[in-house]
């Protein structure tokens, strides 16, 4: 049997190429006509009526992965799964158990836990030990029968053994031994299993790796407990932040008064967030915290949550219209941005968007935008989307993706049993709009991975989200702020003083200390469609490694506010130095003294950082930056280093995962 296109990996690209191939020569001419439209709805209507696009729709059938709940159907599929299991057809058994699981009504808990336990056995044979452990945990959480539970503990022990996790192996074998008391096993079988388990426990207890691992796990557990215990964070926009607008740069954040280094400027929860598929088994889909005891979605098996609270929150927010569709999105090869677009619509009923649509283009000032309710679609709908700069081919690709995502919504019942074409088109045009603003306004959500044995730290991209206020901040290659995440909540803090009236810029990726100007500018042009004119670009500041070490850059302290930089070699014996710009003399003694003090402070800050006292280290680096900035003018190496340390301290206050 031929696999349907939507079951294949990366099928969207295949669909797109096939579509263009089938259309042949007419395709480019048809696509170019998209430049004649100014409204997204017209663009969607135009693409909809193209014969060759309609013909291609046959390849883009989207169906939920399950046909709705039915205990009867679930039982029938389970029987087929068990037959496949007995025939050692592991993959087939696993897929069938999954379908059976998804078909079971929520209230059929007894059957759900059996199917999960059976699937865990299948996963064990497939050597998918981590997945197997998740199913075991779920089956136990759902109250797996006492007389059979020893089997799950034994399987759990064998999984941990295969994963070389000895403390957990021992714990599971111990539970298996205790659970056997409730089993109906014959005494022969009991003693044999008992002996096996005891032998393993004894052997592992003697293994020196066990104690070492146990100590590490204890440390990790503390970190995880702290992570899961993240308090619900209050949102905050500092009065120091004012959103302004300029003809060249659009809206941007400006300092309403002097900003000191280290100040909290913004704490914002996402308007929408999506976890990368790769983390779907380890993190909560709702809050992005690592799920120690995962809870499955009540309707499908696509995603997991860290707690029932998160699951219920997500179910209320959006999950209904994604159930059974998420695997199709993952398989399609669509990027996380496309999934974000789908989720925006899955979060509110059709009527909401239809009602809002006529007002969507009424331009709102930044103040009006920011005072809208947090979940108002206009907060994101009016973000930058550069629709006047888009070539027709770009619109065409986006319309195709919008059509696919709208089909996903349709398949999940979003438009009701009899979808009205005009409503489908209206939503498709809003999805198209969303794809455009998402392109320029999404942030990567990160988690800091720490390898305590080597001291290495790495920021890992775990998902994507839109923060409507932060999305109004512009870019600089020498940003004034750092961002870090607690769960999905973003925190923005200043990393240097910012004078009243100056822009508060964040960074979209390339930074002057690491990337050459040409590369940074090319990247900004390609990804965000603007020419970067930050100080670092205009003056072509050197990379960190090329910053001159043989000059100190003092600020001219003349009372005329000259603001020039006086470059002095470290060996200079004169304390009174003349500014070549204004001719006034500056006493650099204070600056030299600062240089001496900073050495000591840096050492203290680093020591505090290494011992894990991030709050104190942070304060040290804030002080350092403040006193350096007062007399010295960036860029200079010590300042860059202190800023980097300050950023690292902030990152450690956010999502952290200790790997060893
Ligand atoms: C995330 S938005 C920032 C807010 C945006 N200026 C607005 O009005 O909504 C990104 C877009 O802002 C503009 N932008 C960001 N940084 C800029 C800069 N340094 N200079 C000029 N334009 C910039 C670019 O058009 C970019 O695509």
C-alpha cells in the first residue's frame, strides 16, 4: 500500500515541488500576478482558484491521527496490536497500541493503563527505553492493578539497567520485590524473580559507579525540583521603557530616564509558545519546564505536561484544535514558526477571529497596543510584517503554508461540521498575516545546559514564542540588554548604563564581539530586512579578539559634554591628558585607579560565579560595569568580559539543566 503523503517525513516540501512541477510553465506567470494584490484575503482567494493548486490539494489531505474516541474501536485495535506483539512485529504493535490509546475515551482508565503497559513492553523490545519509562510511569499513575504492577517495576528496572542508570535500577528492583507480595505468582516463580532481583541489587551496590551516580542524581533532583517549582511570575514593564516610533526604524524602545546596569526592564509571558518536537518527551508543552512526572494530554498522545495544572491550562487554551494534528505538523517539515501560527488560531474559537477581522487593520499607537488585553490578537496582528517588501514568490509560499495550516484546523473541527468557504478563507487570510509577522517577531526560548564536570555552559534552543512588548524592541550589534527565560516567561535586563532618551536595543543574533560587520549586516538583511546602523556597525568596532590591548579608552571629562574618547597607552606617565577633539584636559588618574580596582573585583566575581553564588556574582559584575562605564568608553576588552560575565549570571537565574 502506498503511504499517504501526509504520513511521510517532510511531506510539505514534496507537495510544494510536485505542485510546481505539475503546473509547469504557467506556474511562474500565475505566481507573479500575486504582486497585484494588496490584501491577504485577495491573495488567498487568488491562489485558491488556481486549477493547478486545486489539483494539488488531493496530495494535501490532512486527517487527525485518530477518528474520535470509541472504546469498541480501541479494543479492536488493541487486539490487532497484541497479535502484532506476539508476532514480534514491534513497530506495528507500537503504532497500533498508540492508536488504541488515543481512541480510548478518557473515562476508560482501566483500559488506558493496560494499553500503556502493553505499549511499554513493545517499546522495551524496540530498545526505546526512555519512552518505555514514560509509559510505565503513566500506567502506574493511572492505578495499574496491584497484582500485576511487579511486572512494570521489573521492566522499569531493566530499562534503567539498559540506560546504565544504576541507582534507579536498584530502586525499581526493590519495588518489584515488594510488589510481588500482591501478585498471584506461584511461589516458585516468586522466588526465582526475587533471587534475580536480589542478585542484581547486590551486584550494582558493589559497583563504584552506583554511589557516584546517586550523588549526581541527588544534585540534579534538587535542580529539577527548583525548576518545577518556578512560581507563576508577574509580568512587568519598567517605567524606564518607552515605546517610540521613527520613520527609519519603526517602533523601538527608548530609555525614559537613565537606566543603570542590571535593571529589570521587562518580564513578559508569551502570547503564544511552541516547544520543539525534540523536547516533546522531556518538557512540559505548556510551561517548558522539564517534566519529572509527565502527564499526557487527556485527548491524544501527542504532547505531555509537567502537571495536571499545566495540562488543564493548555487544554483550556488551545489543545482541543491541535489534538491528533500535532504529529502531522511535525512530520510536514513545517518550521516551529508555522506551528506557532496554527496555535494562535487553535487558542480561540472561530467566532473570535471573524468578529475581530474587520478592525484588524485599524492602526493602533504603541500605547494603545500595549493596553489591549493580553490575549487580544491585535497585539500581535499589528507587529511588523514588511508586506510591502515581499516578492510574489514569497507570498505564494506563505499562502500555501497558510492553506495547509487552515486545513489542519478544519480537520480538527474548527469550522464545525459544515465549514463555510468564506469563513475558511477569512481564517486562512489571517493565518497568512500571522506567518508574515511571526517571521520577524518570534524569539527562541532557551535553556542553559551546564556540564558541572567541565564547567562548560551552553544555551540550548528549546522552543519558540512571541512576546508582544519585546517584539517592539529593535536590534543592535552592541545590545544594551540580555534576555533569559524562566519557563516560557522572558526577562529583559540591562547590561550597561543607558542614558535617558537613547534606544534600548536587544540583539537578534549576531553580536559585534563575535561576528564581523559584513556578516552581521548580511544576516540582518536576510532575516529581518533592514540595514543595521548601530554604533558598532557605523564605526566598525573590532571583534573581541582584535580589540586593541595597548590603549585605554578614557572618556573626555571636559565640562563641555564633549563625549569624545581619549586613547592612552597603559605605559603613559602623564595624568593630565589633552582631548584632541575639544582641546580640554582630562585627569586620567581616576580612570587608572578604576582599572586597578576592576582587576580585583573581576577575580571576586568569577570566584562567586564558580561557587554557584550567581546573585552575589551578578551584583559584583553590575558594580564593575558601572564604575568602568563611568570613566572608560567601550569597546574595550575588560568591559566586554564583564558584560559577558553579567549575561552569564542572568542566564543562571533562568532555565538551567545540569547534565552531570
Ligand atoms: C521585532 S521587530 C522590531 C519592532 C519594529 N521596529 C516595529 O515597528 O514593529 C523587527 C523589525 O524592526 C526593524 N528593525 C529592528 N532593528 C532595527 C534597526 N536597528 N534599524 C532599523 N530597523 C530595525 C526591522 O524592520 C525588523 O524587521
